[in-house]
C-alpha cells in the first residue's frame, strides 16, 4: 500500500485515482470523456500493476453495467465519467440502487445541456442528486472542493458505499479535476466491511442468492422500496456533512457547493475584511441535503444568497430547507471558470444595497 | 430393483413452478443447463446473469447465485462479475431481443473481448414477454403485433443473424446454433452447451449458444405446430450448426 | 420395465410428451388440475414403459419429475 | 491576515515546456509551505498548438484557480503576448521571450520584462531550456519563490540518471537569474 504522509502536488483527477487504489478498489470500468480522462489513464497502468482490473468499456452504458456485475460480487469497484455520459448510466444507477449493492461513481461535471463543452460546470446537480433513473431511489452524493478533499471524499465514498450497500457519487467538476494542488495522500482510514452475507460468490453450502429488482407482487415491491427508504433515513441521520464560515452572526448567508464554495469562501473573507457581515454555508453531502442544519442557520438571516455554476439547481433544496425563514436570492452562471471572488463580492454588495 | 434414470437437476428450485406458457421451450433450456452444471460440477461456483424478457424470472427456477441485468446489458454485467471473480463460472441467459437488439453492442464487445463467459441466447423470433412484437430475428414475412402484414425488408430491414455475426468475433471460442424442436435436437443442444461451458472452464474465450425456440402463444400455434415452424421456416433462415470452434486448437 | 412420475399440478397440457413417447403410453387427459389445465396421464396396462425418459426431457415444465427403469 | 495572492499565467507553444515550468514553480511554492494551484488549459484550446497554465500562489487556501486578470504572464512566444497582454492586472508584469517577440508595448500601466530566452538557452547548448531560463528570470525578478527552491525541485524532477540534462537545467537556472541582475535588463 502506498504510504505517503507528505504533501505532493496532485491533479484532482489523479487524486481520485490514487485514493481509489488506496481504498482497495479492485475493479475500474470506464469510457473516455473529458475532463476526467486522467482517472482512466492513470488506472490503466496502476490497476494491472497491482493485479487489479482496469477495463475500458465500449460505452458508458456498458461501463455502469460492468460496475453492477462486479459490485454484485461484493468487490470494491468504481466508474468515472462526466455529465452527458453520466446521463447514459442512469438506468444502471437505478439498478444498483434498487439492488442494494455498493458502488462508487465519480462524476466530473462539464457544461451542458447536451454536448455543451468541456468547461467546468455544476449543471448536473439535478442529474446526480435528484437522479435520472426510474423509480424511488436516492444517490448519496459527496461534493469535494479541493484536491485534498478529492482524496478524503473518495475514501469516504468507498466506505459509505460498503457500509450502506448503496451507490455513492463523488461530484466534482472540470476545475477540480484538472487543477493541481498540494495534497496529502494518506492510508485508507476506514474499516473494511464484511460482504459475505449478501454478495454473489457461488451458492456453496447455502441456498442461491438472487440480486434483482423485479417483484411481481405489489406487496413485495412496496416492502422493498420501504426498506430502501428505511436505509436512506439512517443515512440521513448519520451522514449529513456540511461546513460553515462566519455563519452564526452573518446577515447574508451564502450557500454554495464544490468548487464554487471555495470561491465563495474567499468572497466571504473579503466581505468580512470590508466590514460586511457575510457567512457561508457549504453542503458537502448534497444528498442527504443538510436541510435541518441550513434551516437553523437561515433562521433570522436577512438574506440567503445561493451561488452556483448553473442556472439554479441546488437552489431548490436551499429554498425548501430555508422554508420561508429568510429571503432567498440566486446568483449563477451556467458554465466556465468565470467566477471570481471579486465578482461575488460585487453581487453581495448589490444584494446588501437592495436590503436597505 | 428400479434405478432412477431421470430426476430434476440439483440446482433447480425444489418446488419449482415453471411459469412459461404451455409448450414454451424455455423450460427445457433451463433444465438442460442445470443438468450440465451438475455433470460438470459447477453448481457451487456459478453466478448467473439473467436478463429482461421472459428470461427475467430465472430465480424462480434456479437455486443459484443470480444477478439481474438491465435490458440488453447481460454481457456487460457478466464481464463485471467474471473480471471481479475470475474463478467463478458465469453464464448469461437472454432472449434474442435482449442479446441482439438493445444489447447488440454489449454482446458483440463481450464476445470480441473474449470474456470468459458463456452467453445463452434463446431465439424465438419475437418479443415474447411484451406481447409478440417484432424482434431483431423476426424473419421476412413473419407477422407480429408490430408487423401485422409481415416483416417487410423495405420497411423493417432484414433479420439479424446472431451466430453469423458472433462467429467473426476473434474473442469467441465457441459459437453454435441449435434448436429444441425435437428430442434429437434437445440432446444436441445439450452437447453444444456443454462444449461452450467447457471452453469457459478451459479459459479459451467467450462462447455463445443460440437456441431456436418456440413461442406458441405469440406465434398463435400449438406447441406441436410451433416445433414444425422451427423446422420448416426457421431452419432455412437460421441454419443449425457450429459457427466457430477454437476449442480443439 | 420402467415408470414415470408425473406432478399433475405442474402439467400445463402441452402434450409434447405424448408425441415423443415411443410406446404411446402417455395420454391426453380429460381431467384438469387446480390450475385448470388438462393433464397428461400414464396408460400402460402392458408395462411397456422402458424408462427412456424422452418424455421427461421433452417436458418444458419439469412436470415429469422422475423416471425409473 | 490579509490574503496575499499572486497569479501567473505561463503561455507558449505546445512543446515549449509551459506546463512543466508551471508545475515546477507550483512545487517550489508547495515546498515553501505556500498554498498553490495549477490549472492547465485543456481541450480544443490545447489542440490548437498553444498551451497555457495558470498558477495561483497564496498565503491562504486559493479561492479560484482560474484568473482572468493575472498579476504576471510569462509569454514564451509572440501569440502568447498577443493573447494576454491586455488581460494583465494594472501594475502587473508581462515577461516576454524577446527572442521570439519584437512588437511594441501596448500598455503603460503594466511592466515589461524582456528575456532573450532562446539566445541564452542556445548559448548553454540546449534551446529547449528557454522555458527554465524564463522561469528563473521571473523568480529572480519577483522573488515569488526562492531560486533555491527551483534548483531543488529541478533536481527532484530530473532523475539522477540524466546527469547531463540536470546539469544543463541547472545552468539554465543560473543564466536566467543572472540575466535579471544585468543592468541591460532594467
């Protein structure tokens, strides 16, 4: 196992790939798409070197289903892709969710709709958090904001996937995937989860196990979905994660996730230096969304300003969480690198003027 | 003293109720596969990939480890299973729509990669479960619920020849088409599946067995007439035989 | 000298077994089972069955559960 | 606790070692326990034959790795000057490879620093070292990181087996930084 306690300059996509290896990922299936290709390229060398599986699938549709197959045997496995190609995986994602099997999907978002371009974007919040597959299911979603967090949350993604036998998304974007930043690659810090009571490995000395989602009786189908949501309730109780900065005494509370949150953080600091009472609330788990926590912080605020690199997607969860406790405004652009802290500070000042 | 010469294979569920339509050949295919798992001592290391269509309910019949693949994706799921557990025995059980229409990409790539899995494709020239619509294998002139005047090549194109296509995949070790229309062909089908299974056991590559099979309900024929149709109408379009055999080399 | 065991509840009355029996001892029944299917029965007064099991191998419903010889 | 953040864009032809010196200076910053981000141009922009990367060095976590108005631009070729000259922050500096650019200054509110990097590199005997010459001159001029850090980083990146290459690069660092100390450049 790689043990490097020292800081190294790492590209976001490489950080994910290295963390996946440290986390014990045994199988990777993927199909090329910018801006996440470094993950597959890196693993195409490093996985076989460790006797593990790297397979370039013929399509994203195949990749997600290979993941379904490998995950059904209890093997730690992942795929990575981007936006329009994650769209192709939605069917398989719904199956993995319904099947209660652990799998990690990395989504490095780019700009859409449709082909769009490879610029960073947060336009696939809905795609990931609300899901595009059929039926009632949820995808646990972790949104890192730094290269270090790419490592931290890749580890956590593998752990939570195994712990809850569920599909976990690591939701990054082209900015985080392509940038380099110093980071510490430490050992996988979580316990290993025993899969032997459900995984498929041949019915030796026990009855056969079936992993599937077709249920011909409405009672059984309903029971299965209710069980799934019982699990989701436990995840909601245990796994909500968020960060705040100057959130307590702020008059304006910014909400932002992922790469935009780090830009918003700088804007908040600049605002404080200018004597403006601005704070930040950054959800890290996008599902489960920190509803109660945001409600608590939003109560008594003059304004909640939601900032996203899209046209307002997390905004809906923010509004629902705030539940009318404060006014909610939105500032966003659909794609590109183009947010600067100064630009956000201008918007904050403009909003403050509007409050007077 | 009597000797038992036929019994249900060990991997068939104890109180198995076959829910296919009367006279449908699916049940025969399922049973002979189970017999081979016993004969080749594979039961305890088998992981089955089921598919969408009438084949989706395999867990009603097999007391085996089974993973259900989304429509058409069985070869991709099987790839994931086998790559993660190379010491297991993996086969898919699919219909012709699943294998050769929606799943043609996954099927051909799985075979070309030479995945060490066996694909069993039941070809009954229509979509049975959804009510008998046109399938990739529906033959010219065949009436289905979406080709009510018969398949017209000018409108719906020509049927897909599964084994012919599969045989050009370099990764395929054994490819054969067989039929369940008679006792003799049932015996032969079992032999072909055995060869395919052995090619997987010997790590020789991917294998595919296409089985011509009846759909009496949607063909609107008696089981007996349905078998006759296989011989008279399907044999000329889909000739039986071994299309690829790298196992002896 | 043979014997076939038929689980009539599983028989769907396709009668494919009737066609393959070399001794023609399997007959189409006129009684139906709980599912409403007419079922096959054995009519072998002269003990002609020799346990070839062709019927069991033809049966798509695994309704012929055992064959003895 | 004021945030001190400097941004640098390095731009040139693909093959001039743009990304390499970007990573080198990022490593220097990291070794000096500064916060740093490195962001490449990618995609169709890269296919056009030019490459650039943006480096942000700060005393706190870098907010945005992307900068529209950088403090510094190292332009290794003429196209890079044309592309970035107007984007530099007022008071910022454009470091020009004067071996490949002979144009006029378009702005009065930024500084210009001319390094005949190809000529210097050619004198050392390896024209490919023009990038390291440029970077060394930039570091010597701005002291944004220590030139000693660069030497260390280059030693770490270039393996000991390539002693000759290492020697040439070390010479390039020396010549690049020395050039800044010459009166001609001011």
